[in-house]
């Protein structure tokens, strides 16, 4: 079962860009894509086409072999992936105060890339609405949220869930006095985004 390749690539892009002190706009210009598209790639909100990925690597002025040398492309022969909670990866997405992401598991299954994430949102957390090039499933484990998707608003309490096309602007707001915790599953389908 394949795990983490897409996430490894997006993390590697962001890491090299930051190490080289290249801004999002500078790399996007070099790669011939928008700053928004680059942000979505780096934040695992979309999967880049091969053409876009190669242009990004070229824009970083890094050898293709060097880019991929620490990315594990091997598949294990096992049909089971077991992870201890200490192995979950903490990561950040866009400029968001009070949003704490922890990747539980990611895999590619047939033509879909799946990303399972725990998201903790503190009271008074702030983030601009986002678009993700995927379908999303959200299950509220604890707390209360006001979830806006396009023009619709959903008041959520622990045990409620949402499934939606995340190509529409969306944003959660913690309406409680304690942290809200969501299980989030992203369903990315391959598409041409160049």
C-alpha cells in the first residue's frame, strides 16, 4: 500500500523554497503558474500535474535527482499500514491562526489520493476561506463549529459530519469556548491543473 508520496513532494517543494528564501510569487512566476496554485500544491490542497511539478523543480534550480533523493517511492508488500500516534506528522497550511493540523495517514488508492487529517481549531481561530481541489469529509469529534460552504452555513456539534465538493470556498469557525477537533478526509482525484 502506497503512503505519503504526494505529501512528501508538497513538503519537499515548500522546504526547498523556504531554504532558498524564494517567495511563493517568485517560484510561481518561474514555474508559469499562479501564486494561488503554488500555495494549493504546497498545502496539499491540489495534486500538481507532471508538467507543473517539473516546472516547479526547475524553478527551484535543483537537480531532479536531488529533489527526489529523500522521497520514499517504495511500496511495502503489506496490505496493512499501522501507525503509532507518535508517528503522526504535524504540519501547517496557509496563514491560519489557531488551526493545528496533524496528518494521520495518506495513501493512493486506484485513481484517488486520500489524506486523513486531525484538525484542532482553537476558540477565536482565524483563517480566510479556502478552496481545495478535492472532495472533503469532515466529522466533528468535539466542540462546536459554524461551517460555511459557499453561501450555506452549517452549525455543527460533536458527532455531526459534512461531505462536500471543496472546489467551493469554505471555512470553519469555532463557535465554542473549547477546542473543536475534526477528522478530515480529503479525496483528491487526478486532474490536469497546468
